[in-house]
């Protein structure tokens, strides 16, 4: 398996590199491939100091870093995909757009295209806590009503297991605002029970994983009209280092606009956010 | 803990944060500002207030009022001279007032954020591109190097790289005002417990240093508190939910009825204008326009009564929400207790070796101020106890030659003074910190351990005192060097006594089916002892069984916590304010209405998450006060219980006046149905209906809203959450019984006047016909008079409602007088005749209308008696 960092030379990418290094340190190979597609904005020659810095951080974490300069092929994404190939063992680590604004953090970015591609597993980070240095002790995983891309999630979690102490699965039962206002206690209880049963199934799967044995698992159910807002609040309440969420294929197809819950999470979250998606070989 | 910012050796901090000792360059700062935003606590959406305002104008009730107003204006345009425009403006006014009032309630909540912002400095000394300069704190980014000095507020979360005697107060984060010494070295602790980090919002008490910013704005620890305070949605109060339900039901009834008969009217060939007026009339008759403003007035007056009982209510919905509370989560210090430490146990009471109190006082760090001493509350308690024993505290303090103030890490204080007339070195502090310094054998130490445990189990805060005689000429410059061969003088048991009214208030809570939970940072033994004294834990419960520590709580999932609460855990000791949120969430899962008290900055999220957030008015921070809906002016638990009693009374009163108001809907609706189905004139015009709903009914409703709590108020469990305001029995009683009586009597008088005046069945009448005006006048007048009988009946569910209290409530007297005078004026005062479209009737008929008062009162009382007999 190889952890690949899609590195563009920005400060944001430097911070994402912390996560990539930690993930690589979670695998027995302890190896990271730093992939840079040379562009006019970030020519390789200007990146030597930054790449050396990542090398130092990797070294301190006991990870061997290997820098690979990839040629462009129909743009940056093509270069990266072509370089890695269809590798079921690869995990591509990348960062979302630095600044959201009206375009949002994902729409039309290299990361968005990587998430839509199915050649390998991808995890995209939005780093708002550079001081966290990519160490995830408390992880919040909002899960929706469907079964998450189990293998891809497990893969990411296993790589984080070195530091991970608490994993919290949050399921937000989403209701339209008028319905929520009128929700009576017995109905709320029934929804909660249903959600708890769903969470228990995921919890049992995770508990069965030998790598996650040392991790304390907790589940929580919320009933709300805005799952992203609930995830942000829960993350802040629990002091989550990272909110890790799966990007459903349907969301990726329809795209992410300003008001999209993913965008809200990326824009307003007080914790770092990771969006993962399994490759065609891995749960998708 | 390896790998986090606090674990890094100082030299690695810059590498990991992509920074340098000489600071970031301007371009780097700009880039990071763009990526992560400014270091502020600004709300992301500056137009939130517009959304809030929009929401107030788009609720069901406001829309209904506005549609009714629009219909009035259209009707006025089509057929002027019917005063429909006045009606339209009245409806519009009510809708605007209601919406604006709700908006201002919501707007006030944002002030908590303003208070939080005050904790962050405006400007800060930063090192950028090798130069030290003052920059706006808003422009700080992760990686920035900043300079910290005594008196500064920390602008962002910072990892220290240089530290000269730095000491901070982390109270905004931890709630505890204990000075903490900082270091620049790596530490292996949790982030918030690391003493090589300085956190945003905290104050530098002493020293100076440099640090690298690693989290800004909402991403700092302080920012998270701010974000939670802002984003947590306040739960919909029970009253809001029930009012919304009631409005929906009444609106659906009104609109459905209006539309049905509009269609019927069109189908039977009546003119569009008549149908329109009819539809509007039926809607107006069904909607109790005055009810919501009366709700507001009643809650506002309830809040005034609460203020007299030291409960200041900031949000009107909280007035009633307090009455619906199932559980009170309360702090200990200051709320259950007096927040006044005093020495109440001296162990041993006499000693040949040392005078324990004198030795303890000799180790105190106190300064004389006007009227007493200034220093640590514990030291003050020792000086007061010594003085109260008839001795000269000041003389002991004056004899101190060297003081070693309390050291947080050592957990003790010391001094050199004259004790018993000879120089001595005295130390006082936590037993664990003094134990290793004593010259005593293991048996003596074990005996002392047992004594400490026994004192702690009785709820005392235990302070150990030890001393050593100084040799002639022995100088003490270094505390550490002098701390040897100490002799144990004994122990002082201090306690913060429970407020005398608390056990009674807790017992009252239990009678009223309200649970009480203590959440405190104190030691579990002390906390449980106070809880037992207060009666929060039953005497039969084994020690420790009802207590959980914050550490245990941290390990529990929400589900497990629910289980613990169901098992009877009532005390959370050594708990942090942040954990209050977890407890509130668990209680919400149990479908409980929760009231939470708090005083610190970091209590704000829990205060917002609770159904009723209660801040301490005397010792609380401004942030807590702004985040809460209720402020306790005397910080006293008993006042919360008084507030609950008021809240329950208000709900009962709201039910009373809702019942009262809906009764008049019957005689308002029936004339329209008769008008539509039979060839008869309309017995009440729209303006006459409004004169009841927005006029004469208001004062009596307010009078019912002012009724005092009855003896049963705190004897019954909290009301069922599913029990709405508008219950089926209430509808049946209002419309089907009392409403019908009023309708039948008023319509009888209406037709009596008509027939008496020569009207014949099926004959159409002009609206300005004097006979018609007299008939509608007597119909309206009789409804007003019958509402007097209805008013007395509503005062009691089972009794007659006529007692001395009825005449002690001035609003009842005013309401009755107003209804009586208005029932006369609308018939006999020409100006009122003109506005309401009425005319005089024969005085005998008017006097007969007065019979309606005993009629409705008597029949209702008879119903009560029958029900009482059936029940018994």
C-alpha cells in the first residue's frame, strides 16, 4: 500500500502534508510518495525548501519520503492519475481549495476530480487547525442513513489508529424544519431507536477490527434539520481533532454548491475536516 | 501524547508551524489570512437578523392576520364606509407588534457574542519579518510570533517558545481563577491542560514571553466556546410549541370554515361581496386575535412577579418554560451553599505543643484593608475564626517576618512568625503536600490519614497545619530549605455552609416531581456531603452510589450516561463546565425539560443548550448572563424553585384565559352560520367581533393571567409534555357548552328585539336600519355581560370561582367594570353607536341581558358540581 500526497507547494498543502505523514506512519511500510505535478504557479525549483521541510517532518515521524515529479497529462489530475495508475492499495491524500467563497471549497478543484475518479482511495483534508499537526486523537465520523463505504473507512481509520483514542460515530436524523418543530416525544424516541440500531451495526463492525481495539468507540444520535450544523457543534463540543466524512457518489456527481452541507462543514467547522471516498476496488 | 503541538521541543515548533523566530513575512501573513480567515469571533452571516426578522413575519399566525388585513383593505376599496380599513389597520398592527416582539427577543441573544469578544484584545505585539510591531489582533495567523507581557489578554492560542516567569489566569476556559505558571518546554499532557500553551481570552498575570500562534478565531479553544454559544439552537420552549399548535388548529378551523361557506355562498347565488365579508367574518370570529398579545402581556407581568422573587427573566418564553422543568442541574458553590468559607472544625481542639489556630494564621498571606483583611478566602476564614475566638488576629499577622505565599504546584503556603512568643516556621496546605515533610513515624502518619479521611467524609475541606521552632538566629530565605522536621499541629475543617433555605427548596422540588442534580468542580466527598445535607440524595443511598466524577463521566457514552442517570446518579463532582453539555444532552435523550445554572464564560454553551439557562447575577460573568434566559439575582437555589412555582402558575393561568377567550368565539361564529343558512340578518358585524376580541376580553384575560398560585401548584408533578394548551375537553367546554349558552342567549335577545320591532322572517335589513342596529347592539351587549359570569367561572377548575381573592385582584374588578360600562355605552352612547353600528334598546331588555351573568355562571357551576359528584 502507498500513501501518496498530492502536493502543489502551497502552505495549505504543507499542512495537509502533516496528515499524509501521520497516515503513512500508521502503515507498516512507513513510506510516503510526495507527488508534484509541475505548474507555472509552483515550479519544482522553488519548492526545494518546502519539500525538505516535509522530509524533516517525515523523518521525525519515522517515515521515508520520496518526491516524485509527475508530468502534466490533460491537466494536473490527469498527471496524478496517470502516475499512480489504477492502484487499489493507494491512498491519495490531497487538500481542498484554500478559500471557499462563492465557488465553494470543492467544485471544479483537482481534489473534486480526484474524489470523482475511482482508480484509488482518496482522502481530502481541510486544515483549519495547523497546530494539530495531523495528529488525530478524537475523531468524529458523521454517518448517514446508508452503509458507509466500509472498507475505505476502515482503511483510513486503521492508518490513524496509532494516535486515535476516541472515535465517535454521529448519526443525524434529518427532518424538514416544520416537521422537526412539530415532532412529538414518542416519535422522536422511535427515530432515535431506529438510528441507534443502525449505528450499533456499524459500531459492531468497527469493534471487530483488531487494529481498532485500543480505540474508545462512542455513538450519538441527533435529530435535526441540518446535519452539517450538528456535526460542527458536536465536533466543537467533543474537541474533535478531525471530522471525517464519506463523500457519497451522488453528492460528487451533482457537485458542491455554496449552501451544500459539505461546504458548510468545510467553511464553518472548528475542527479539521477529511472527506474520503473509496476507489472502485475498495467499497465503491 | 507525543506528536501534538505541546509535545514538540521548542526548536521544532517553528518547523512544524512553517514559521521562523523572526516571524512571518507580510506575504505569508496575507496568504494564511486568506486561507483561514481573520482572528475574530464575527458571525459569518452578517445578515442573520434579516433572516430572523423574516421568520417572525412568516409564521402561521402572522400570515393569517396579514391575509385578514388584506381582505379588509380589499373590502374597503370595493365598498367604502364600512370601517373595514380601520379593521385592517388593527389586524396589521397586532401582527407587526407580535413579530417585532419575537424578533427583539432573538436579537438580544446575540449579545452573548459581544460579551465574548471583549475577552480578546484589539492590538497585539507581533514579530514580523524580524521586526517587533503592534498589529491588529484580528490579523494574526497561525505561525505568527507574538510577544506576551503582564496585563495582556492572549489574542489566540499560542505555543510558547520563550517564557520569563509567565503566569496566566485561564478562568475563561476552565472557570477557575487559579494562577498557572507557564513554561516553554515540551510537556506530555492533554492540550487544555498543557502549561506551555497560552489560550485566547486568558489574561497574563505576570512575566513575559514569546509564542507562536497555532489556532485563531473560532478555531481557538475560546473560539469553540463562542461558536457553541452562537450555533447551539435554543430548544423550542413548551409554550412556543403549544402556542404554535393552537394557532395551527384554530387557523385550520377558521380557514376551512370560511372557505366552505364562501363556496356555499357562491353556489347559492349570493353576491361576491357578501360572500367575501362573510368569509372574513367567519375567519375573524374563529381567530382569537387578542389571545397572543394577551399571552405576551401575561408573560411580561409574570416576569415582573418573578423579578420580585429574585428571578430576572430575559426571554418571556422562559417564564413558562421554568414551570415545565423536570430537572434542575445546579452548581454547588454559591447556589446551594453560601460561598463563604468558615472554619467549623479544629482537630485536635487542644494541643500542648502548638496552638493550632495561631500556627495556621501565622502561615496566612493577608493584607489589612478597611473593615478586615484581603487575601485568599481560606486565609480570611482563618483570621475571622481566630478573631471570633476573642484573640488578636492582627497581632499574629504583624509578627510575620517572612511570607511564602500559596504555591499552586506545591499546594501549600508558609511563613516565619512568632508563635506562642517564640520564632517558628509555619506551613499550611493540602495534607498530601505536607505529609512527606513531617518528622513523624508511620503509625502517626496513618492515624493522621484516617483523621483526614473522616473529616473529608463529613464534607469538610481539610487544611493541614505544621510548624517547626526555629533555632536562635536561624534565617529562612528559602521555603524549600526550611521545610524539614515539621511537627503536625493539626487539621482545620472548613466548610462552605449550605444555605438554610436549600433543604426546604429541594424537598419542595421532590414533592413537585422535579429532579435535582449537582454539577461541581469540587471533591466528590465534599460534593456528596452537601448533596446529602440538601436532601438531593436519599439517606438510604450508600455513599458514592449517587456520585460520579468528571473522569468517570468522560469515559461514559451518552447512552451509558442515560443509564447512570436512570440508576439515580445525582452528583457530578470534579466535573468541568464543558461536561454540563453532555449531561444536558443525556437528559434531553430522556425527554426531560432541563434547567441548568452557570456562572463562567465556558458555561455559556450549556446555558444555551438547556431548555432554561440560569445565570448567576451576583457572581456570574457577563457572558453567562447574556447566554442565559434567566438571571438569579441572589444566586440562590431556592429562588429557582420560586421561579418554577411562578412558571407553573402562569401556565395554569394561560389555560384559564385561553378557555375564557374561546368561549366568546361561539356567539361570534353562530350568527354567521345562521346568516348563511337561513334568511336572517347578521347578528354581529366584524367590527363588533373585534371589539370583543381586541377590546373587552383583554383586561379580564390579563386578570386571569394574574391569578396567584394555588396550594396544589407545587404538589403535582410537571405537566405532561404532550398536554397541549388546546385540549379536546377545553375545545368542547369552550365552544360546545359555554359558547353555545352565550350564543343562544345573545341570539334570543337579538331576535326578540327584531320581532318586537316588527321584523318578519326572511325580511332583509339594511345595515343602517335602526332596528337592526338595536338588535346587533343587544346581542353584543349580552355577550359582554355573560363574559363576566364566564370570568368568575374560569378562576377555578372545580370551585365556584367567587372568593375574596377575586376582589383582591384589581384587574378582575377593572375588567368587570369595563365590560359592564361598555355593555351599556355601546347601546346608549351615540359616539360608540356610530363606531360599532349599534343603537339603543328598551332599558328592560338591557336589564334582561344582565340575567346572562348568573345564567352562564350558574349553569357552569352546575356542570362542575355534576362532574365533582361523578368523580367522587
